[in-house]
C-alpha cells in the first residue's frame, strides 16, 4: 500500500524512502488532520528553487548516477542495485535515494508554480 499526493500535482511517495511531509522542506508546512494540505504560490518559487539547488548539490555526482541506474535496473531491489552502483552501504543508498525522491517532488512543485502561478495538493499520512 502506498501513500499518494493529489491536487494540482499528483503522484505517489517513494515507498519506505519518502515521508508524507517531504514538501515541508520547500517552504510551506503541511496542515493536518488525516492528510497534509499544501498550498504554494508564486512567492514560494525562490524557496523551492533554493531547496532544489541545495538538494542537487548534496547529491552531487550521485544525481546523474541515480538517473542512469533508474533506466538500467528494472528488477530486484533498486536500493540494493543503487548501493552497488554508488559503492555505498544499503543504508547510505536509502538516504541518498530519499533525497533524490524529494528532489523530484520539488521539481513537480516548481513546474506547477511556473505553469499555474500556484500549486495546491494533499498528501496522505
């Protein structure tokens, strides 16, 4: 069973890697009861871009290696495969992949803001 987000952007959180409040890091804190509600507007673009830059710098060369690995490894445990590609432990690969998953979410938020001027979505807890 996975957790999803829906609204102006729709998707599924990466199982076991990405928390429901991943979008908090882009400058807006989700509101509860049973899910987190997010609303970004054009005033948040700078924060989103800054966090994307920070994540990409943290990922460094691993960003391109993950993109390549996504195309090459289709079976088995992607985390195990990625650990081999990056020459890190499974725990380290999980952490790196979590950052990558958040980066992808941030890119979706930014694109939505650029296309519409605002971005609203709910994230399941």
